């Protein structure tokens, strides 16, 4: 996997925006249905969310979507810094 692009620096007089993945919809390019969050991982300065189709049409390995969000801007994960993605999806306790 290649490194995500660098985030350009924000102007000094503008507060950085945040990203909340709860405000995003991830759609499969193969079957055109919405994908479900199924994994989370912290990778250095990035948070990586994994989405997959929950149907019998798509092969998860072929249609899996990775969403990389700069950790500093990730409102969803930063609401609880100890969050590991939940016990079901992220392997946390």
C-alpha cells in the first residue's frame, strides 16, 4: 500500500476542519450498494477505516474500501482517544 498523500498545511488564521466518518457514505463500485464499516486501525498519523459489502454478490477482498483520515482531523476517533474500533470490528475490549 502506498503512503497517503501529505495534508497541506492550513493557513495560520484558519482553524483546521475536522472529518467525521459518520457523515460519509461509502458505496461499492461493483454492486452499487453501501458498504459497512468493518475495521479500524491507527497507523502513525493516520486512522484507517475498512469498509466491505455485506451481501452475497461481492467478494470482500476484491471490493474492500480503505478510508485514510489524518488522525489530527478525525473527529470520530478523537472523541475517545483510547477507542480501538470496538470489540466487534476493531478487536478492542
